[in-house]
C-alpha cells in the first residue's frame, strides 16, 4: 500500500477491544492483575500503555522498522538513545546539529566519559577520517538546520557498518513522508514529533524507530529504566496529527518550493537555502535519497537590521522557534536556535545576522508571498515622505 493509505490503515488505528475509530486515551497509571500467575499485557503505564503503544507501532510501520518508542520530547528521545553508549565510547556527529542535541553531546556526554567529534558529514571522507577504534556511533541530521546541508545516508550507513558503529539519523525535517533512513541502512531514526508529525504546535513529543529486534530490546529497556515516556493525551494528539501528515507535508512543500523560487529572484534577498532549488549543493543527493524537499527554507536578507525589519513587518507567519506546524513560523536563528553559538562560529556555518528560517504552513501561498513581499520591501522612500 502507498504511504498516504498506510497513514490511515496500518493496523493501529482501530481500538482492538471496542472497534472505536480513534484509539481511546487509556489514562490509567496501573492495571488490575486478574491472575497473579498469568500477568496481563499491561501492569504499569511507564512500562506500557495501549494508547502510546498504538503510536509506537505506527511510527515503526511508517519508518519501515520493527519497533517504535514514544518519548516526552524530541530531546528525551535523543538523550535516551545516546545512553546506549558507555564510558570510553566515541561518537562522530554532524556539525550542524539541532542546538539541544549539540548541548547534550558537548556538555553532558563528556561527563559520562563519552566523547564526540563534530564533523562536516556532507563530506564522507571527513566522516571516515574521524572514526577511531572506539567509535560506536555516527549521528547525523539531514537536511541540517538551518542551512539544509544534505548528508548521504546510505554512504554514512556503509561507513558505520564497516566500523561496527550504529548510525542514528534525526529525520525531523522531512518526516517519514519524504525520507526513511532505516530503509537506507540507518540503525535508529529519531523524530521530534513536536514538529511535522504532531503538526499543530500543541504537543511536545519524541519518537524513535529501529529495525533490529535486539537493538529494540536495548532501547525498550532504557525507555522504561529512564522513564521519559510520552503522556497518554500527548500520544493521542500525535496519533491524530499523523493522519493528515502527508496532506500537510505535500501542501506545505509545494508552497515552500514556490516561495523559495520567489525569494531566489528577489532583489532584497542575498541567498536562499532550499534543497528544492537546483543551485543548492545538496539538491541532487536530496533527490536521490528522499522523495521531497520539505517545508523549511532559510534566506539571508544581508544584515541584522534588515532581518529585524522583516520580522517586525510579517503579518502571517508567527515569529517563533519551532517548525513543522499548520501555521507558518519565521525564526531568527542568530537570536533563537543558535544564540549560544559564538558569532564567528555561526558565520562560518552560514548562520549570519541576516539569516531567517521559514517553516511554511498551510496558508494560501499567494497570501504568504504577498506578506513576504511587503515585509521585504524597502520603505525608506515612504519614511521620507512621512516627514
Ligand atoms: C525540535 C528538534 C529536536 C528536539 O525536539 P523537542 O521536541 O523540542 O525536544 C531535535 N531535532 C530537531 C531537528 C528538532 O528540530
């Protein structure tokens, strides 16, 4: 069956007990045991819950995995997965990681004796060169945030396999609609379901899917041991968001393509980062390993002053962190997601004071174009005439 159908019919959408067409929220924290010698399927809700389980099976099915896990946030999913590693282990990670992931790797893991090298993973030679005898994992995000650098998933998986390391892919930006890292050889796929999968700016959640049952057992153990599980009502919201995931992604992506082209031809825009533009260095690789370019793009308006003007003038996108929602979201990486990064490091990564990131939502694309056009227009003339 095709993906759009599997979103709605994957075996986890109907309550097996009642036939309810929406999986009920089982709010119980504990479960009566009818027979001490034959324990029931559920005993305590941290260890298992029917609503969360429906979501976990759904993400596994959508990513082509055998097992799924739902966590209380994208970061708790990331952190729990990283605790697969032990004192003395070494990881290789993408340079342009989500800020929260970078923070855990740079400030928490070293305390546990786990070291991380951050490299430009768009160059597989650099990934290979960073491997050490104790490298146990490679962690990538593709496309990356906010300049959408593309890393070759299958190529990285081959390096990981050759060195006995696990390949972990953060697939938040494309969702399972456009990219399935497990099918390209990755071992673990992670999502911040707060973004496209939830899709409505009303839930914080994380999801993990894996192929290998032994690896699934280790992650299941950590999920229960650490306990950062997704709450039942949030699991229900994510299940509901998933039903419209493809429709939302396809509409927003079509609009993002139109907007990226318009911005690329706009005199006030110095540079546009979108993998759907043939001029993007990762365009061809993205076309090979993914079936879409997604709804996030970044553009540089030349200076911090211009960026602030645009941010203060836009009327439709909310000005905020986060992405992947029904409403468009305009972010200012230099002051938001990458504020902690020293300016010279930021600029080296293309995260200049003039860079804006737009997560395109479901508004009419003409309205979005008109709004961006008025926000970008230079108003010095009208200011002068007002005096
Ligand atoms: C938001 C985000 C995360 C973290 O997820 P939370 O749900 O905010 O904890 C991880 N990776 C990427 C790419 C993200 O955009």
